[in-house]
């Protein structure tokens, strides 16, 4: 990942966006990157002439949201180098466009808009589906676990045949950067969930134990190049689960600093690339979730 690119935090003055800003500041400091705090006005203020609207972010000392952000970061002794930028336009499309020139885009799970019960806002979902860079969504404080960010563990949801190299590498890099354990969760199927008695299985059917062993071999082979060539110091905790990997990742998020999932390689019916696992973790996870695009 290009260390010269900034970490972008989308801010709107909400409590959730300030939580995301704090996470982004910590990530930028760890990565040695510049932090860009970007506030997108949804419409052009009336005093501005139409021709003065700026779709590209620029410094704006008069932006009250950015002034609050400055004051907020001034309380951090470890704040990274930060630029405060303002733009006018549709916040979602602007942030997605900016993601093409960022190492990471960080958003709160819900900003000022929307219903209070909807903890994953439209901007967060759209960015997770379409941004050009990895997107981290920081959960609403009502979902966050006490001690989040201080667990010393990164969790990766790994499907050995589908998860991209970019997703695996991102998880290893975060674990190395944070000196954290990498817990890798891989699911294997229950091929006959309606059949309880072993004698009811068709002849030659694989047993649950055989499926688990096969998944373990696939997981080990998938991770081996990353461990041997790039991240030999990262401690890997391989976990195999039967059935619902999304539920297991949500449960694992209670004791993690970050959950990492990949986007789908194939475009889905809604036009996006975010599958059910990523969506479930974004909606219900208790720690920040990173969704990694396929290059």
C-alpha cells in the first residue's frame, strides 16, 4: 500500500464521525501517513455564487465542522499531520471519488442523516461497496465493546478460494503494524444439516470431520506464502467453524481491534460488490470493520 497516500476521514460534526476521525488519526500515525479530514457540504450555501462551488476539497477556515475537528484533534498529543478540507456536493459520491487517491477511507457507521435505528448509513454502505481503496467503518458507540482498539487482535474472514490477496495482505499488514495477533476464521459446510444420524448419510458422503480437515489444509496453504515471505513475525491463530461465518465474525468482533473482510469479485444484483458476510459484519460488528476492494 502506498504510504504517500493519505488516510481520509469523512466528518460531518456527528459523534460517530468524530469516533471515526479518532480511529483514522491513530491509523495515520501508525502508517506514517497524512490524515485528511474532509467535510462535504450537501448543498452550496446561499451566500456563495453558483460558480464558486468547489467539488474538489480545499482548505476552508470558515467551515464550522472543520473548526470543531481541529479543536477535537488538538486534544490528542499523538495527532498526525492533518489537512482540513471542505467540499460541496453529494457526500457519498464525493468520498467515493476521493477514495481513488487515498490509502484508506474511514467513516462512522451513521452520521447526522437517517434514522437513529439505522446504524449503517447510506454513505458507509455505498463507500464499502464502491470505493477504490479499503474502507473502514467505525461502529456506533452503542455497538462498540468496552476496550475496543486495545485487544491486540485483528480478525480476518477467509474463504481460501475467494478471498483476494489484497484482503489477506491488508489483514497481515494491520496485525504487523499493531503488533497484534491475526485470527483467521474459515468456515466449512455442514453438507446435510437435516440429517442427524450418521447412518442416514448417502454412501461415500464426506463426514463433518473430513470437511473440517479439508478446510484446514486449504486455509494453511492460502496463508503460507504471506507468513513465509512477508510477515514471519505475525502470530496467526487459525480458526475453523462450521456453517455461518458471518455470525462467527460478528462474535469475534467483540474481542478484536479490527475485522477484515473482502468484497465480492462478481457484481451483485444491486450493482455493488459487497456480499452478505461483509454486510452482516458492517451492520452488527462491535469493532471497526475494513472492507477491501479487489484491484
